């Protein structure tokens, strides 16, 4: 017999109401280490607006390149509204912020520094410092100045020298204001999108060019790492303790068919090539490992799918984000444990979800932090968590349709409105841990 709710009636066993008592759990806040960085992340082209001097500006205008037909245009007008945005971050108890400077603004023509832009970014970084926030600065987050792209971008024979000069300039200008340096964001994602799938500029699909650029980016990072340290470590008054690394998109791969040796081998290969090869070739030039976590791929090896690099990703009917990406918060634990092999501190440089109605984001934040908490308990030195993103922004080839913000943006009025998740995250930042009450987002009575 079943009751109105379909529950089977068992004599003497009211299991639903007994559950919390049956499974006692701790009511204290799950504390993170002292000094843990709680922040959010953005990148210049995605939020600033008016970045008309990089190669994306022209690329976006070509029909078919941006899925929803939008262009970055005014974006979030963060270039002029950064004070307001940092006030919001501060009011949400964030103690750190990750942002990027736009190379095409700082060096609009080869070898010419635009001092207005240089001073602008100094003010931006000072605005964070004035709010008592730690600064993580990304030197390059996917966009190339038009003049650099015209030379062949990363394929140019001059790429290493030009990137190194740019990064050295940043170190000299902003060394006193930056706590953590990210030389480049997600080199592997850039390679896949720009030289594999061809859906980002320069739109190439050539494996040889891909491998060539991979090698170049490894060398570029190594040179940038050394230049940053040479400049930062030798200048009196400059932050000698600054850490330098990259933000790497880590995908947790899993064989779709557990019994398939071919799927298993492919997973091993994909993990090595995508997640680890960059670190192997740039060994010794990472003070920390930056993890951007979004993807769990259950992959099936398909030998005939040459154009898809021989694999298919399966989500079946699992929970996905607004962009169709599988939600797998447990994967962040595996990503951290895997990357802890390098024996360096780990920073979650990005983690987030496209979720316009915010129905999932609070739970996803709590669930991911549960995993991060456990990774810390397992002995991994994790220094911070930066949610992607502070606000909705221009999601590359997806345009403005992917809504990743803790803060919603009305793109007509430019009004900023914190979502419920922004307040959930604020309570976590304030408590330096996850208050017990927030476990309700995952089901009260869950033990961890
Ligand atoms: C990138 C961001 C992007 C985010 C969400 C990361 O791969 O660094 O630029 O907006 O993921 O897709």
C-alpha cells in the first residue's frame, strides 16, 4: 500500500522523518584555511566593452561566428564602471579578485605604449587594493592585438620576444599592486578553439599549426615566468612574494564504456594531452597550479570521427547547464587530486556555471566547495577559489546568452543585480567556510 505521496507504508519505519536523527551531522561551519582567497574572476574583453583594437572585434562581426548573433560591443561597460563593480564584490565579502589587462589597449601599436590605458589599469588595480582585496592579474586572456594577429599571432617568429616585452612591461608597471600573476589563461582551450575546431580567431583547423602554437605558448610562458621573477624579485619595494603561474582548464575525463580498453586508453591520452602536457613542457615555471573547472567528459572513442579528434562526449540525460555542459561538481575533487601531483599550491582560478535563472548555481557553489574542503582535508594545499564570474559577460562564441554571473547584468540599462547565489557565496566568503545552513542546498542531513 502507498500513501498520497507514493511512499510505501512500512510498519514502524517512518524513514523520512527519522533521517536527520538517524544520520547525525556536524553543525559547525566547515572552515577553510586562514587567509584563503575568496573571489570572482573576469577577463578584459568579456566585460570591459569597446575593445575595438583586438582581433575578436572584427571576428565577432562576421555572421555565424557568434551563435546568438551578438557582438561584445559595450559588454558590461566595466572599463568605466569598475569602481561600482568592485564595490559590489567587496559588499559581497569577496577578499580577492581576478581580472585581465587588455594587451591591445596597453600596446595598441607594436612597441607603442598607450599611457592613458596604462594609467587606467593602475587605477583599476589601486581600486582593488583600496578595498583591501588581493589581486590576481592575467596578462593574456585569449585576445590578441590586431597588429600582433596580423603578424601571425603566436605563430609569428617574433611572438616570444613580443609577448615577453609586454609581460615585462606589466611587471615593471604593476609589480607593486599584483599578488598573483597568471601569464596566460587556458592555453589548451585556446589551441582547441583557435587551431583545432577553428571557431575562434584565426579560425584554423590544422593539427601541425596547432602543435606549433602549443610549443610556442609553452616557451612564451616560460620566458614570461622568468621575466616576471627577474623584474619582481630584484626591485626594492616591489612585491617579491608574488606567485606566477597559469590558469589551466582541467577536464575530468571518464571512459563512456567502462569495459572498453580503447575508451580507457583514449581517456589516458586526453588527460595527458589536454590537462598535463603543458605542465610537463614548462616544468619548473609554476609557483602554483591554477585550475579552471567546468567540464566532465564521458568520452567514447570513435575511430571514424576524424574531424572530432576521434571522440564523442556523452551526457545522456544528466543534469546540464544552460549551455548543455554536464554538471559534475564531484569532478573538482578529482581534478585537484590529479593536479596535486606537481607538489605546488593549487588555486581554483575559475569555476562556475551558465544558469540564467540561478536555480542551480547556489547548490553548485556549495557542492563544489564541499569537494574543495575535502581535498584540503586530504592534505592538498589549496589557497583560493575564484568564481566565474563576478557578473554576466560576453561568453565568446556563445555571445551574451551564457549567463555565468553572480551578478546579473541588464544589457540595456547596464543595471547590476546580485543573484541569490551572490548572497550565498557572500555568506561563505564572510564565514571563511561553508555555514551548515547552506547544506540545505544539497539536502539537509547530508554528511560531509
Ligand atoms: C574561460 C572564460 C569563459 C569561461 C566560461 C573559461 O574557459 O577562461 O573566458 O568565459 O570559461 O566558458
